[in-house]
């Protein structure tokens, strides 16, 4: 019996793993034009991708999703999407959920202000000639039902609250350059 349990040990170690994926974006791959900004010299569809997650930590009461470019030449990176107060029973967002106004977001979810200065998804648009930038898509499992933040809260303020209330997170990274 002990040998059988040892044989299952690698599988059991992954049984509760918190994961995030997108049917339209492979981890490590180049972002498709759908997730490229339409402005600043870029010509994409500026559409948030479909996302799905599973294996959240026990006690998760809500989720948040962020998209961050650590390679932006700002000294502090660039926040492309910040959405929080996603109910705990939601485990996916459809493509286009990050549109202004959030009509495709679950009830109660809030989009925070990005570094584009508005709420909603802002696609990739690194400076021409830069090496491809990394875009880190992350789902955060939170120990609170909701984050009480002002409507104009900065991405940094939301990030502070995410870190203070996070039970776990799952990420994947894609790239884009021009």
C-alpha cells in the first residue's frame, strides 16, 4: 500500500495547483493582434483575451485579474488591465470582458484605472525597436469578498490591496514587440 501511495505522490502534488490559461494565448507565445492596443502607433483590436483558472486555494472569497508589462520604459512597468471583486464562483472571463464599461464582466466586478489613464483593458504597444516586452497575466485569489477602493484608484493602490489580501496567484507570460 505504501508503494502505491508513493507512486501517486507526484500526481497528488499537482491536484490542487492554481493555474491560469487562455484558449487564445499560449504561455510564452507572441500576443495575437487581438490583444494589441489601437493607438500610439499600434493597430490592434485592443480586446482582452478569454481567461480561465482552476485550483484556487481553499478560502478564496473573490478574484482579481491583472495584466502587467515589467519591460515598459517607465521605471515602474505598465499596468494594462486591473479588474477586481470577481465573485469566488467565477472561474473564467470571456474575450472582450475588459471593454470599457465592463458589460461582459461578472456582476460586481470592477475595472480599475490602467496606465492608459482609463478603466478597461489596454493592449500591448511597446515602443518600436524595443526587444519584445513581457505581458504577465495573473489571477489573484483573495481572502476577502471585495476590495473597497475609490473608483479612481491607481493600479498601484489596487496592487497594494491585492498583495495584502492574496491567498495565492497563478500567471502566464506572453510577449509582443514591434
